[in-house]
C-alpha cells in the first residue's frame, strides 16, 4: 500500500509548448529546465483509484488496530501527508481525511495505554491542523475544503485541547473559519472554480455548495469551543458573533438564518456559563427568531433559548417569565412542527433543572407530560427524561397527579426504545425509578397499572420485576 501511495505511474506532465504535448514524470528529461513550462498534470483513473484506496485503507487499518499500528505510523503519516498537495482532488480529499484519522488513532492508542504525556502526538497533530486549514483557505476544490473542515472537526472532538497545544494551531483554525464566513477562501471565488466542478456549477448549485462549506465551518466552531474551553474561547465568541448575526437579518435566506441561530445555539452548549456576558445580546435574537415562519429556524431558536436560560445565570433568570410565556405561545401555534414541540419541552426541562424556583411548575409540568414521548428530536431525550425522573424522585407535587400519563410514556418508550431514540442508560434510569415508585406506592401504582392498556401494563410489570 505504501508503494501505491508513492507511485508516480500514470502521472503525465503537461507543458505550455504544444509541440511537446506531454512527458511522463519518470522521463529522463532535465526537469529543472522544463519546470517553468509546466501547466499541469493528469493521472490515469486506474492509478488514482489505487492510490485513493490505499490511502483510505491505511487510515481504516490504523483506526481498527490502534497501538499495533504505532511502528508504521510515522512512515504512513509522512506518505499520506505528502498527498495533501497531490494534483488530483480525490487524492487530496483522501489525504486530509486520513491524516486526521491517523492522528486520532495515535491519540486513542496513547490514552488506552495509560500514557498521560501526549507531547509525542504534537509532531503529527500540529502540522496536520496547519496543513488542513491551509487547504481550507487556498484549495480551489470545494470537496477538498469540505473534507478538510470535517477532518479538523473530528480531530478536535477526539483529541480536544491537546490538538491546540502547538504553535499556530489555534490561529490557523480561527483564521480559516473567519475566511470561510467572509467568503475569502479560494473555493468561494467564482472565478477560481475547477473544471471538475464546472458541470455541477452550471446546474445552478454554486450557492448551495458554498452554503455547505459555510455550514461545515460552523460545525467546526463548537468543536473548537469545546476543545479550548469556555473561558479561553470567550474572546473568539465575541469576534465570531457579528459574523453569525450578519446571516440572521430579515433579508437573509431561511438557510442562512437557520445556520446562524443553530450555530450560536451549539456554541452556547459548548461554552456553558461563559455565555453570561452575552445574554443581553442574544436574548433579543432568539426571542425574535421564535416568531420566524420557518419551522427549522423556530426549532433552533427554541433550542438556543433553552440553553441560554440554562447557562445565563441571574441575568437570564429575571427574564424567565417572559421566556416561559413566549415558549407557551410557540407551543400553541396550530399544527406546530413536532420538532419544535420537542424543543419547547426540552427548554422547559432545562429551565426547571437550572432554576426550579423561577418556573411556574403547576403550569409547565403538565405541559411537559402532554408533549411526551418526543416525536422527532430524540437527542433531547436525555434532557427531558433526566428532568422528569428527578422530579419523580423528588415526589414533585405538580407531577405526581399525572403519574398515570407518565407511566404510559414509560411503557411506550420501554416497549419500543429504538423508535423513540431512548438509549440504554435512559432505560435503566426509568427502570430504577419505576422500582422505587412500586416499592413506595405499591397500591397506588397497582391501581394506575390496571387503568393502562394491557400491553403497557405488562411492559411496566416486566421492567419492575427485572433484576
């Protein structure tokens, strides 16, 4: 496979002199004399496919075998790293993806071996980040740029702050994201489009393709915030916020507004309580977006508002009543999208979990129960069930009168957990609470079970009797 990576078979160099149409790279010509006349290279497809397959295979092997790959890592990394500048875009895409995979694999093998000093990782991670962000700024192929952004995001999620320890890594990422947002990268220059992309662009998809590049840069931001930590990321948040809000104007497209609100929301989740100084700037933004006509924009706004209410501290608590009223208004819009309803339910739960004293639970808790189980946004299950189970353990006086409905919800999700996106941990926690209720309120629970459909009662009884 290394031979395939190194091979120059099938590579043809093209020169400006039309009388000298092409030469193979291994010809005996004096390359120094001809270098200034080179106008490009082409490679036969069969050799490209072999090189790309070898690159992907080595990345996959490294991911699978972990520490066993260590003796080969340096050599394989060097060969794949060199392909980042290969003439063919598909090879560059494979190279940036697998350079990241190699770094992640090496990190995992060190951690699994109990190594706490990860300094050896830097010789691979730092050049990878700098090179990949250089691709983001300067590569003309959008596919390569997108692959580079995804590779950096994966690397930050896996390696976390260690990925930012090298000189220049953080600055390279920040500069690259800013260039994408400001449409200053080479691939966002319409005059620089590769011929390989011409057919795609002629179909009128250039704006959509550019939008994906921007979205991937937006995905990189929360990963960067999580890796760096809220306190250290705060100045960068302040710098990127205007660029995000610029895409949330009245004249912005639905895609732009959804991207802006969604990215800001994910950033809040990443930085946590560090968001407090920005509450006064973000609350009006989310409140306004709750009224947007598009379901996705409203969904993202509800999600963000719930996170802001959770992490915004005292500055946001004094706005709790107006936030609750706004969320209730959204909830009662006729034919409201199920995902929006799920997000409202989760926002209520975040508010109760953060500042229960500031929430009118006699109004909110019954609404939460009515919204369950979640229909679409199953990622919010951990938030919603976490709150619900805690209230049950506390014998919350606003929730206990609705125990029959809660038991019905439990039966539904335990009976078909995959359909409701309920993971094993949530299922275990539900069973623990069911057993607790059955033990403390045996007669009451038996009465409630008899009022449920037979299938649901059977599911709950089985759960409560499990070991």
